[in-house]
């Protein structure tokens, strides 16, 4: 598929999990891609793998919570690719704790990475998209952005912020050629979910499989979603023919069994 040939995509948190799968899917769809994360090794490896497969790919180190680093990322990605047409705000992190145990530092960190990072990165590429009257912003939120569950209040608040930001900025991009959408997956098979399962094992003494089963049962999810399923949904929102789709919140809850 070369539907995105001629377009350039920047993916935050592109070193592993959903971000890496999105970089691969966008490259396979024809886009040039730039991947960014704090850990340079992982993004460098993803970009090198993509180049080896014949795609154009670049890697940058960036902490999305730092406004200066985000501005530099937007400049470097623009320099490398020519411009940024597609932004996937995927960088994110999660913790779980009952309310009395959440420290202010933890709360602020979760809000900063998931919500403020999304704001900063979008702002950094927005004006170029508006000037060219073409842009796609896809925010990776979560079903936690639409619902509430125990022990993940900071993450839930942050992802609700991402969903609200998506709807508001979609209104700003309307009639300017820039679409803004969010994907809201349930549990996805990524290193972040592995950390969650490890935490449940540690707290309950259950095996990996028992912990996974109880985690999925709690949210009524029949199976883990695969990262490439989320990536495919992201690519779809970036296509030329998706120009009429904005302000959408696309839920992937794994309810379709494989
Ligand atoms: P992973 O932990 O596997 O990957 C997260 C990526 O984000 C890594 O590349 C990480 O790299 C990067 N990252 C984390 N913090 C920062 C930061 N401050 N600045 C820049 N990059 C950062 O997570 P997933 O792939 O599972 O998650 C990706 C997104 O999907 C997140 O927004 C998450 O909330 C969301 N999501 C995940 C679900 C799941 O079940 N896994 C379900 C629903 C939503 P590095 O550490 O090197 O910076």
C-alpha cells in the first residue's frame, strides 16, 4: 500500500509497543517516518530496521514533557523529512495506585507525559499543518480516557484530558484541512502491559497467566489487542480519504475475537 506516499509522519514513543508498530505501518503505507523517545537506542534501532527494509526513517531523542526538546524535535523532524504532515501522539506511561498512595510527583508525571506531551507536540507542528491546509493528528488515548476504574486515577485523568483535547482541537482544525482524532485501545500486547501484569503478580502472588486473565476479566476484554491492530486504525485515520473524519474517538476494545 502506498496511500501515504509523499506524506511525512512523526511518531512519539516510537521505540517500542504501539508507537513502533505505528511507525512500521505508516512506513508500509508509504510515509516517511520519524520516531522519537527518551531512549535513543530503541528509536535508532527501529529507524535502522525500517531503512533496511527500504523505507525512509529517522530517529530522534526527545522527552515530550520538555518544551525545549519538543521544539527541537519538530525542527529536526522537519529538517530531515521536509515537513511534518502526520503527528501520532503516542508517548505515554501508566502507574497504578490507590488514591491515598499517589504522590504529587507521580500524578504530575502521568499528566505531563500523557496530556502535556500531547499538547506540546501538537502545538509544535500545528501552524505548519494549518498553513499547508493538510494535517493529521492522531492521539493515542485509552479506554481509560472514556471510563473510570479503580487504582488508575492519574492515568484515567490524563487520558480523559487527551480525549477532551482531541475534541477541542478537532474543532480548531475543522475547515483548515487538519483532522484530529484519538484511538482508545483496551489492554494491548506491549511492554507497558507486561509491566502491569508483573505488578499484579507482585501484589497478588498469581502466575503470569492468572494475572493476565484477571486483568482482562476486570475490564471485560476477551483478549489482548495486538499493537498492529492499533497501528492499522491510526493509518486509516491518516489516509487522504479520511479527510472528513475529525473529532472521532475510535475504540479498540478487543471485543472481536480472533
Ligand atoms: P510502551 O511502554 O511499550 O511504549 C511507550 C513509548 O513511549 C516508549 O517508546 C517510550 O520510550 C515512550 N515514552 C515514554 N515516556 C516518554 C516521554 N516522556 N517522552 C518521550 N517518549 C516517552 O507503551 P505502549 O506501546 O503500550 O503505549 C503507547 C501508548 O498507548 C501510550 O500512550 C499508552 O498510554 C497507550 N495505551 C496503551 C495501552 C496498553 O495496554 N499497552 C492501552 C491503551 C492505551 P522511552 O521510555 O524511551 O521514552
